[in-house]
């Protein structure tokens, strides 16, 4: 009889302890992803009509499926820099994506785990825009920064356009790059198709 009472007390104590753990577990920090800062550099070519005032979106990521989308990149504009020298032309806010200028943008988002290897731009509106190159610099760890992605053509409107250097396969005919295709989900969020 004494054994049953002591076991009953032990079972009640264990249940109270488990309930306390469950209730207190809600306040424990979950697997929190930290954010990183990036400087995006985009050059607009000097071709007549190459500039735009339309909205430009940016998408970049790494081999480990870390994908970052920046809608309305125009609002993240920091400054214009001299294309021939790393000097800042001015710190006065100006309209980005003007012909023959290089613009810098500051963005914050999820951290990449490997070097940035794909970059896409999307132009929304009726203007034509002809970017020259784009580059993303990871401020926390320079080893994760991208190489330059070259465009040098007018971007099609309302579609992601860019390069993916992540998945490449060497064939007897040269290097073959796998193509990323983005689609809209019913919730209007953009995701990557397999």
C-alpha cells in the first residue's frame, strides 16, 4: 500500500513537472534565423533610353536554396557612385537607374550559407531598362559576395530575368547551366519550381 502511494505521488510530480516544461517551453527561443546586410550595385548602360523610373525587383540566393526577394528595390537606394572610380558622387538622394550611372542599394534579409550564385531582376511597368551589370556584396562575410552578373540588354517586363551560376554541368559540348523557373502560387507568392 505504501509503495502505491509513493508511486502515485511520483507520477503526480512528474506530470506537474512535464506541464511546467511544456508551458515554459513557449518562452524558449526557437531556431531564430538572423538577418544579414547586403550592398547591391547595379549599373545602367549608356544606351539611349536605357534608364527607367519603373519598379525594379531583385532576387538572389545561394546553392543551399537560400532565396532572397527584394520588391521595389528603388526604395532601398543609397547613393550613386562613379563608374570609373570607387568614389561616391553624392549622398543626395536621387532617382536610381539613370543612364550611365552606377547605383548602390542597401538591403537586409536572411543570411546566405554559401556564395551568392544566382541573381535575377524584374522590371514592372512600361519603361524600357537596360542594366549593364549587378553585384551583391555580403557585408558580414565577404566570401559570400557574388561575382558580377552581366545583362547588357533590355529587360523583358514582368518576368524574372538573370543568371544562375549555381548548378552547372560539364558536358562534351561545354558547360550546361540548369535553368530556374519561377511561378506564382495561388497566394500570389513567388516560389521556385523544381
